[in-house]
C-alpha cells in the first residue's frame, strides 16, 4: 500500500487549518500590512519545494507556500469581514477601518 497521497492530503488539510487562524490573528493585530511577509514566505516555500527531492516534503512545502500566497487575499477579505461586523475589531486599530 502507498500512503503518499493520504499523507499529502492530511498535511494539506492541516496547513489550511493552521493558516486560517493565523490570517485572522494577523489582521486583528497588524491589519493588512504584513501581506509582504506572506508573499515572501509563499514565494520562498514554492521555490524551495522545487529543490526538495523527497516527494512528500516537497509537496508539503509547496502547499504551505501556496497557502501563504492565498493568505494574502484572505487578509484583505478578513478586513472586509471585520468592517461588516462579522469578526471583532481591534479597538487599538479602530482608525484603520475608517474610510
């Protein structure tokens, strides 16, 4: 039996599950400013995955990088959700939501 696909699927599920609260907390404490950090992490992981010979590890690093890049869009979407009142607003950053 070959478990490669199952291992990659579980790791993908966990990676997405990890990024979801990270994006929410990032937006709460720092707003959308850290999107550049997400970009660097994403590109770094995707480029790094190209040089990893192990299939499982390469896939996990690539998925992590893709999730970081997806997180950029989610940061801005999270900001819109906060403005709509769907998520709590950080009272210390209230002026960031006023336009």
